[in-house]
C-alpha cells in the first residue's frame, strides 16, 4: 500500500476509533450524566449503575486505543494538542478518576451521604469529559494558536480560558447531548418500570436538544467561521513536513468539501436523520432501534467534523502554514503499515470479545434484583 493511501486509511481509522469511543464509552458516560435524575432512591440508582458497571472498564479500550493511535499515527498532532490543551486534558483526566472509584466503592458503605457523593462523582465523570472533548473539536474548527519554528519545535500561544469561547462551548454541549442521548437509549434497553419511563423521557429530550444544537453549530460554521485551504500542490507520497505548504484562511472554507465530494453531504444528513429517528423510536418505545440510531448519530456528528476539515487535522490560527494535515502530521510509511497490520488483527478481536461479554451479561436490571443481590451487586 503506497504512503498516500496509508495516510488516508489512518485518517479513517482514527475516526472509527473516535466513533467507537463515542458509542461504547458514550453510553456509560451518558448513564453517569443521567444517574442523579433517573434514579430517585438508592435501589433505583444501583439498578442504573449495574447496567454498565460490569462493562465500563472494557469500554475504555476504545478511549485508550484512540489515544494510542493518535500518538503513533499522528505524533505531531499528539505532541501539539496534548501540550497546548494540557489543562483541558488534565481536567478531563481528573473527572475520569471519579469513574473507577465511584463504581467500585459507591455501594460498599451504607451511608446516604457517602452514596450520594459518589453518585454526583459519577455524574462529573460522565459529563465533564464529553464537554471537554467537544470544546476541543470546536477549537479545532476555529484554529488553534500554535506554530512551528525551523527546527520543528511547536509553540502554543493560547490559554486554557481562551478555549472556552462561545462556539467551542456550543460544540461541548453538542457532545454532551450526544453522549446523554446514547446513555438514555442504552438504559431504555436495560431497565423497566419507573426508571424506564424516566430514561425514555430523557432520551426524547436529549435527542431533540442535540438535533437543535447540532443544526445551530452547522449554521455557525457555514456563516460565521473562517476555514483553511491549502493553496500549494499536495504530494501525498512525500515525507511529512508541515512547513512545506502554503495555507490561506478563507470564509466558508469548511464547506468546500461538500462541493468537492458528492458523497460528503450525506454525512451530516445521516446525522440529522439518525437523531430524528432516535427520538421517534424512543417515542414508539423501540429501545433497540433508538440505541442504534443514536450510535449512527454519533458517527454522523463526528464524521461531519472530520469531513468538513479534511485534510486538516489541527489548523493553526497564528501561522496557517504550520497547520497539521493528514499528509504532513503522520509517522513513517513503515510505522503506518505495521500499525495497520496490528489493527486488522486486534480490532476484530476487541469487537468479538466485547460482543460476547454483552451477550453473556445481557438482561434487564431491576430494583428487585438489586435487593436480592445486595452484597454482590455494584
């Protein structure tokens, strides 16, 4: 496989890993967001927790693999983003700390204050990371203030507070709504009674809100945000060199790919259609179809950002020439080829064992089950 093709394949594979993270980790984070609201007493909240507790750490595989893939396939993106977004990434990491401790220790002490505290800890662990990840995507669309010198040393000139601009916060809300919608639809499949009725309502609300916010973000990108365009020739098989190109900032540039590629427009259309269908299926009490619709919506939302920015991965607002793209932010030909071979082997294994685990442990989790298994349930 030639170098250019490998570069494009890894752009697609990183997107697949991010979508997998949004679907698999998304439903257990969405559970955390909904936990304090859909469970009105301790038994109900334990029932909600036990729908994801046996699986949540396995779902982290997608998160870890996505981070590892970015590190190995796009080392310049990893180095620049993780240093520039350092405090934002640390905030997400600190929020994630609540998850393993909350799942394991929440029900070990029969104290209402102790358990309520960890319920809200799980809420923080479920809500904060998707907001931060959405804010990061919003800033990528706006452009990130960094540049490279002639020795390829990157310098980030922004601040943590500058990341919290209006458009990025809107992107964060889209991400939070998407994750909450996913979690609500998953809980619809695993609960019944009063909990089911509450999560069904949460599904319709979060799905509708995500659709509106996603549409608002799209209008904002189309009419109020400048995009980036490479004006020099692109040699996809050349060695990576971010400074060996010319880039201009142009109004409406993030919409150009929808004219350039006939298939591109179907990505946001699919996102809108899936959001609408998810809300409709929740209304019709078709929990399984609602879950698959919200999963497709997550793929469409993430895909829309990727398609709009292609071939850019991390545009630079201070020195457009330093912008990182699919063609010049990557590892060597050999590294990409070896990683692709490992992916072909191990990704199907991950999907197979994850599917088997869910099949073995599938079923409704009820308050009666929790009461009967008080000592063994989470």
